[in-house]
C-alpha cells in the first residue's frame, strides 16, 4: 500500500484564489510527522510546513496552512491568495516513528503540479 | 552560511564506472540522507544516517554505499553505474532536536550511458 497518496496529478487555480492540495497517508505508528515541500522548475526542494502527529492545532506558515485530520489520515495543504510564483510541484511527505530513530528518513508522495493562472 | 552542499551538479558516467557524490553540511546536523528523484516521481530514500558512524538502508539501496565518518560529510558511492541509476540525487540534513525542517542540497543530475 502507498504510504503517501496525492490523488491530484495537476491542479489549476486563479491568481489570488485559495487552493487545497490533497494528501492522505498510511501508518501504524503513533508518532509521525508530515511535511509539504515545493519544487519549482529550477529543481530545488523548498520546505513549506510541518505537522507533528501529536500537534493539536493545524500548522500555519504565512500563506500556507495544513489541514490535519488525524482520524481520516489526511494532511491537506491550503495555499491562500495564490501567486504566480506558487506554480510548482508540491510534495507531501511523512516521517514514521520517533525522530531519534527515523532521522531525516521521509517517504514522499508523487506530487501535485500546481499552475497559477493570471 | 552554505547549508547543504552537493558536488558535482552534473555528471555523465559510462556503464560500469564508479563514482562518489559528495555531500557536506555546515549546520552541525545529526541527521543526513540521500534521495533519488526519477522523472515525474517523488523522492525515494537510498540511505540515511542518524549520526556519525551510523548508517542504514532506505527504500532503494541496491548499487549504492554510504559512510558517515564525520558529522559534516555523507558521501554516496555508486559501485558500478547502471543506466537505471540515471536520476537526480538529493542530499538532505536535519537537526536532532528542535525544528523538524529538512534542508536539501541543490541536487546532482547523473546520467549513466
């Protein structure tokens, strides 16, 4: 079974509108972390946001927020007020288990290509 | 502040050749890892390390070796390059405590002919 599932290969949004990128995950660990990364066409991996499994509140970082629904095992990324520079590939990723043993070991989804239209 | 530095940025190998991809970080991070990214796909973990002298296999370790003799360096060795190893390789590091943020290098584009 896929550990991280991103069901939207491509998404389109109008500039200044909000967009939600879907991510579901599969783990039996109680301790885990969920990440979103942005990869523009230049290829670098840019950290956006992190949510720990024990965090009670949804994570927010500027225009990015993570809609964490633990019972449904979903960790959707919400981008508010989209900008042209948001056009990129977006990856959801998960660290399973405690950080002390997992380190920087992440499992990535296949990504969603977001296009922001003017 | 250099962050995570990968060298080289581009490399072309012939089948059967060996080489080492270099990765160095100057943030005193305990955790380091190597990923590969094939076209249209997410990143897959090759090897990772939770500290100097400690390494372990990830999802796709075959054909690769790693060592971690210092906190700063985590080289990835291709033993006998194969066309299936054509990919973009990313090195990453993170702290042992505090922020969970994973820092990535800029990547190495490797082509095996």
